[in-house]
C-alpha cells in the first residue's frame, strides 16, 4: 500500500511542477514515513521530525489560506490519530488541509487553490 501512495505522490508532484513551474520548489515532501534504524530515527526526532505531519506541504498563500498541507492516501487508507491531530492544528492556524486519493482529485484541489491567489 505504501508504494501506491508513493506513486500517487510522485505523479502529483510531477503534475504540479509542470502546471506551476514558478512555485515548483514551494511544494515539497516531508520524509516522515518509512522504516528507520533506531539510531537514525532517534536523530531524526531530535532534528524535529514530528509524527502526523502531512506528506506534502505547499508554502504558497492565497486569499483564504497561509498554505496547504496534503496527505496522500489510497482509496481505502485512513488517517492515523497523529495525522488527525496535525490536521486540527494546522487548520486552526489558517492552513488548508487536503487528503488526496487520486491524481484527478489533486489537480482539482490544486487548481481551485490557485484560483484564490
């Protein structure tokens, strides 16, 4: 399942960079997932890795939001409790949060978001 989310994320980033090249580097991934050796995980936590942070972050404000946090999920994937807490925290501070399950859904949400810039 993880690879399905990964493939979706790769395709979404490719499409974003083609459609919005001037903002290409302002959409970036947060490498929180994946298996890590205990030493590596400990270092990453000390560096600020936080459970629940969304897969992608867009640092482009529009008239309504400060930016957008994007969580990739399969058709049947569900958020963890940490992801739900992250969503509550960022939306309370004025960020848009989107759960993406398909490339078409990503394109629709991103295009609507940029209509408000």
